[in-house]
C-alpha cells in the first residue's frame, strides 16, 4: 500500500488505528448475530488458532475510540503550547457541522426504513416521540428505555458520549491550560470515585458502564498523550541543534525501532487483558471487570497511539495510506449503521438460511456469507451517507455561516 503524504497537522497513522478499533467493534456486533468463530484449524500440524477472545470482547475497543477522540481534540491546543480555546461558539458550530448531518440522517433512515415498516414501536406513541427526541438531542443515554430498548439500534451511544464530552471540553481545556497535572488528576479521581460507587453501590451496570463520568480518566489520558505527542513531534521534526542531533540516522532508526516495539508490546498487552476479559460469562461481571480494567486498557491504547506515528516505515505505511484514509473518513457512519443493518439482514433472512436459527446450529456457508454481507453492505451504506449527505451538508452549512458572517 502506498503511504499517504502528511498534511499539516494530520497524523495518517491514526487513520489506521481508528479503522482497526472500529473494525473490531463492528466485528463483535456482527458476531453477536452470526456466532462465526474466527479460527484456523490444521489438524495435521496440530494447529488450532482462535481469535474468539478478540471478537468476544470487541466492545472494549470503543474505549480506544474515545481515547483517540480526546487525543485529537486536545492536540491542536497542545501544539500551540496549551493555549486555551478562544472561539467557543465556533468550536461548537464546527463540531455540529461535522457530526449532526450524518447522525440525524442515519436516525431518520433507520426510523423510516426499518422501525415504521416493521411497526417496532407498536401503539406506544409517547415512547416513539421520546425516543426520537432524545436521540436527536443525544440525551437518550439518560433514560433507561431510550438507551437500552430503543429500536433505532444500540450504536448511537458512542456518538452521544463523545458529543457530551465536546460540551465539557472548553472547561476542561481551560483547566489543562492553567494546571495540566492537577486537572488530569482531578478528572481521573472523579472517574474512579464514580466507578467505585458503581461497583460497590449497584448490582447491575448497563446504565453507568459507558456513562461520561466513567470516561473522564480516559479523557484525561488522551489530553496528556496530546501534550506528550506535541513534545515528541518537536523532537522528531522541530528546528534546533538538539533536534538535528537526534535526527541523525543512528538515533532516528533506533527511535523508530523502539517505537515499533512499544506499539506491538502495547497491542500484545491489550490482547492479554482481553483474554482475561473474555472469561467473564455473566453480564454484571463482564461490565464490572471492564470498568475495573478500563485504565489499563486505556494505557495500552495510549501506547499504540503515541508510538504508531514514530514507528518503522512499513508499519506507518500499513496504518496510514489511501485505503485507511477512506475507511477513516466513512468510519463514523459505518459505526452508526452497521449494527442495525446486521440485525435487519438477519430479520429479513438475507442471505437465506435453512435453519430458523442458523447461528445457533453453526449453519455453513450461511455464517460466512452473512458476515461478509454485513461488513460489505455497511461499508457501502456508510460511504453513500458520508459523500452524499454528511460532507455536502457540512460544506453547505459552512458556506451559509461564512455568508452570514460577511453580512
């Protein structure tokens, strides 16, 4: 694959990381419908290689996408020497233009193409209105019925949590500007206190495991990684005798090799933690363990984020290229649509199955065909939404805002 030329301020390697994380999350959601275990069996050689632990715990990688979002959110300020956010209304408008057109379109698409034709709300009109309103305003995570039982699908919560984080970002950024260490510690302590209350005060955790307070330490780590990356970037690319000295071939190659070892070391560490996570069989234990080990998972993801851009060229080319750039561009709409589409394909019995429960009986080739179709159609739909709705709507809104400002 051809490596991408870096644009100012962009980190192509993180496109590949985003794609990897969202792919594994979507794999988990599709696996929930297919039960197709990813494995390689070669009896003659005594080889049985399974990635069951990885797909079974795919939901954990959502934490990585939240960390990456926090990192990229604070990185522009970190590069400027932690200057506080100046134009707060402009910040909110930019985020709204980026997120809302595609997000609202997906909600309406699912509502009119699936929920209404299949009468998923029945005669419960009040719930229909509440569900649509709270999803449009991204407040559905505050209500048990709209969060856990909405027929619109279960993937929207990540967009809601990230958007709620955007609302707090100006305040958090100001704190990081004035007292970075103190602010990060306070954020982490708030998250741990909330988590302790969840674990010791509750017996089930679906409403709290992915609540915004449970991610405050992940956000703090993302902000801290942005500060550290900005310093590493200066060493790698900045002017000055020290930077020039460190950029000599012997130091540069050693540094790239070390970064590559860190990347794969963190990836292996995350996988080992996932193997432990996969042993939890009941839902409360699974979510409780996820909350307890969330800081460790976040550290592993942080190591991958920080090391990937400084790794050896083949790894950087694998992570940052034209393919990963395209996949990253459509990743949000892919994430929002894939789970609901996968469930609806199975509801329609597409592809056709001989059994009413093909996943339970392990029907082949249905499991393979269904898995490939769910991935493929989700990608096609995401690309269509991104380039026919999201980006044109964003450009139109930006143009309208520019005209308004001129007037």
